[in-house]
C-alpha cells in the first residue's frame, strides 16, 4: 500500500466531499434566505386584520387579503375537484389496464404536458374558456390549474399504484373478484397513502402558480364567491399587483402575502410528508 | 412367509397369496374425476412464444389431496394456475386443451373466468392478506366484494364458519377487527385459507402453501389440509417431497423437457409413486439423484 | 454430487449384511464339521461366535434406522433399507439354527456316530447354496434368480423327509438309538429351517426389485 497513492486518494475524496457539502449548503441556504427575507419583511403587516379584511382603497393604510386567500382556496379547490380524480383515473389506467405501448405513449404525453410552461396553459384556457364565456372567472382558473395538476397526479398515482405488490391483485382475482372491484376496493385503498401524498403535492404545486391565473382569474379587489360570475382574486395575483405597485404599504402587504403563501405551500408539503411516513 | 411359529414338519401347511391390498387411495377413476373432480386433457400453456406446459393430462379425484411435484421450473405453478384461469392474467399468456371442472370445461368459449375463480379457490406461496383490512374484513372480502352477502349477520356467520374450518377461529375470535398484518406467518396463511373457504369453492388450489412457514406452522397447515379434504378437493403444488408423501393421496410428477416445456411423467397413488415409481426419472428425482 | 452420504451409508449397510451372511455360512459349515468330527472345541467356538452374529445384526439394524431418520429415503433406497432390515433378521435366526447344530454336535460328541452322515451334510450344502445364492441375487438385483433359488427348497424338504424316515426306522429297530436319532432329526430340522429362511430372503429380493410382496415356495402339502 503506497503511502502516496493513499494520501492522494484521501485528498480527492475530501475535496469532493467538500464540494458536495457546500452545494447542499447553498441549496438549503437559498431556501432559508427566501423564507427569512419574506418573514422579516412581511412580519409587520401580519395581524388579524390582514387575514380578515379586504384591500383598502388606493392610498389608505390597513386592510387585508381575505378575498385573496378565499379566492386561492376556491380556485385550488376547484382544480383539485377536477384534477385529482382525473389524475388518479389516468394513473389507474396506466397502471392496471394499459398495454406497454399505449402506456408509453400516455406517459410520454403526460411528461410533455408537465413541461408546458404554465403561461401557455393560461393562454390556452383564456382562448377556450374566458373568451367563450365573455369574462374572467374562477372556473377558468380552476380548469387551468387542473390541467397543470393532471399530468403530475397521473404519473405519481401510477407510481403509487404500481408499488402495491402483485400478490394483492392475485389474491383478489383468485377470489373471483372482478378487475374493477379489485382496483376500487383493494388496490386503491392499499395505495391510499401514496395517492394522498401525490394529491397534496399536486395541490401545493398548483396553488403557487401565477401565470395561468393572470389569464383566467385576473384578480379582483373585492370579495367574491362566484365561480362563474367574474374575476376572482388569488394570493399570487395579489402579490403581483401589490409588488409592482407604487405604495410601500402595498409592498409590505405583498411580503406578508408571500409569507402566507409560502407557509400554506409549506404546510401542505409537510402534511404530505407526515401522511407518507406516519400512518 | 414361513416363520418359526410354523408347526412340526409333516403337518398340513396353509398356502396363501399375499398381495398388496387396494388402499383407500387407489387409482383415480376417470368417471369419478369427471363427475365430481377435475380432469385435465391435453393441456398446453404458453407465455408468449415460450411453451410452459406440453400435453398435460391429469385426473384429480374429488375430496382427496393431489400433489404435484417436480423440480423448479417444470411448470407446476403454471399448471394449477390453469385450473382457475389465473394463468391468463399474465400478459401474453394463453392456453389450449381442456380443464373439466365437474365435467364442464372452464376454457369453453363464453365461460366467465370470474365465475370459475369463485368455484376454484387459491392459496399462494407467500401469505397475502389484504393489509388495509382487518381479519374479519379479509375473510369477508370475497363475499362482500362479489356482492354475495351484504347483511352484517350473514357475513359474520360466514366469517366464523370459515375461520373455524381454517382452524383459526379460537385464536382470533376476540380480536376480529385487528389488522390482518398483526398475525404470525402461519396464522396469516390460515387466514388466507379461511378467505378462500368463505366463497365456498369446490376445489382449493395451494401453491407451495408452506414454503414461507416454519416447521410447526407447516404441520398445522398439513393437518388442516387433511381436515379440509373431507369436504373439498385439494390440489397442492410442493417442492417438498416429504410433505407430498405425508399429505397427499395421489401424486403427479412433472419434469422439464429439453426445450424447458413442462410434461407430466408419472401419476398415481402416492404410496406407489414414493415406494415403487414406474418412471426412472421419477425415481431419480425422488431419491435426489437428479442433478 | 447429490446424496453422497446416502450412497455411502447404503453401501455400508449392504456390505454389513453380506459380512453377516458369510459369518452365518461359516457357522453352518463348521457346525456340520463339528458334528462329523465330533469336535468339542469347534462346537464351543461356534456357540461363542453366535454372539458376534447377534451383535453384527443389531449394529446393522442401528445403522438402518439412523439412515432412515437422517436421510428420508424414498423409492428404491427405501426398499433397499427395508429389505436389509428384514434379511438380517433372517440371517440372525439362521445363525441361531447353526448354533443349535453346534450344541447338538456337543451332545453327540461322546457317542459313536449312528450311521455315516450323508443326507445331513447334503442338506447343509444345499441350504448354504441357497443362502449364498439369495445374497448373490440381492447383489445382482435379480428377481428371477431369487425365484429359481427357492426351487431348491423342495430338495431340502425331500431330504428332510428321507432323514426323518431313515432315523425313525433306526429308532423302531433299536430303542437304544432313540436319543442319538432324535438329536440328528433336530439337526436336520435346523437345516430345513435355514433353507426356509433363505426363501424368505429371496422373497425380499423380489420385493426390492419389483416392489411386490410375493409368497415364494408355496408348500406342496
């Protein structure tokens, strides 16, 4: 064992380890930086009013982003209502029914769809829905976000369903249970943890999308619960409006709204992780 | 045979023929297998272009235990999976020939494979209870998910009956709602047996049911098999020859041909197959001289 | 190499059985010799050697049991071991009969012989021939040969009748010969039993080769 070779190997090993560690630090550090920035800058505006009041007229201090929060929840809820079942359904088809060639085609399509810029999805829905309806709406926004959620949901559902061991399917089929019943009552329940996680993550992803919302929901200074009646506000939109506006209160509220948005996404991701590991 | 207890020479001696008596496990009669058991005729099975079984014919006597033995890869599992049409679940798998269940070909055009599987139950090598369901729900799964029974009282009755038949009732009666995964390996396998019994099949297939279990659990399951054989026709695949010898009434021996297709080389009462096999390949396999 | 231990152990018990057979053969031969030559010492030797025969039989039996327990033999292996187990019983009993002859030789050693011994040695010769022949058939796994050996039992039975009649005549003619004659009849009886035991061995050989249990040498009576 030559001493020189050994020492050189050790050195190379240490250097590489150092590079990896610093990369990790950078990654984590950036996230911490963002969170810190958002928190520090927005903490002042965070009060009860922030969560319960509407935006005040131009120039007036105070007010909140209640309508944005409600709007975000509504839009994302709508998207989830459509996107998650459709996504799980597609996942079921891919995992249980599709032959290898058809499956590959669908998977490829889904992957491509995932890569489509969200603004393009927004434009698409704009021309398909908004123009036809004649006005912006939460429905259009929901559809756009559903389109974004769909391929993510489909792929993750397929993976989760595939994790259920084949022996389960065989056991059920051997009892004389039909295919669809097996999927519904045995496979999906067995995969439910993974499916829930996938759904939560898809929701977290969609909840933060901004570009599609610009083309479909537009934003609204006033409170609205109407799905098809007109423009709807959402947190990302509010952040954008306030962020590029001239007033410093607006900027502050933008930071606070950012903080809220990040926290919401974070909470969903955390829940997803807990669901996956705990139960 | 003359022994010392023979009387003085000169006295009349008895002459007698001593032949091996015909045992309860005598050769299977085709008529019996046709009317109440299973008859396999010229069965071939493929996975894609690979032939896994070639011209297999077999008689399974009703209410007896038939063992199928043979070296790895000779097609034993493929064979029994053809009995309940599970073979075709594998993509690109196909079959030719007949499998007659009480005289009806399960592969006749228009036959519903789901119905076949309700008449022919199966227990797998590795116990596979549904992990998201309780013990009770597992046993009831076949009844509920097939829409057979819905009323709670009927289901409960059926579950108890099946668990008793599977010799598991006493061990789980106080905790039927516990997850099935809490049971030991041997108990889980008996649970799977109870689950199969709940659907009231005619034939029970067992694919190496004890290979994942410890010796004590294995013997319990063998005892259970003998009990069940009073009412059900049982076919067991095993690579454990002593088990086949202990448990079965008839034994079928399979071998892999040169092209790796599985063939049936011998079939007869277990007693004969294990003490005086007719085919040399069987002899070699049984005595362990085979490869 | 599959089952080398089993093969070795199987070979061993069969070897032991053959050794036992030759021990018995020797005992029979020497027994007749002791009778002819009125050899007390030889007779004592044979009686002492019977202990060795018994011990050999039990040793072999132990090995068979151990083999069955540890190797779970099946099919022809199983039949072989079962055949050996039964054959060594017959061999050991034959040894007892040979010992019986030696004891009679002792008892007759002091008296002059009743008549020249012709039929009795002939019986012994045939019986020994049957014994060794049956074991040859075992080694060769030849069922037909085993069957044909049993035919010789008729010859032994015929010789026995002859000896019986002849000695009976002696006893009727001269009451002083009764004791010696009776002893000689017993010798012949022992030899006849030895021959019967040899047919048992042949039956075992048939069982081993063909898997059937068959009564060979059905008596003509």
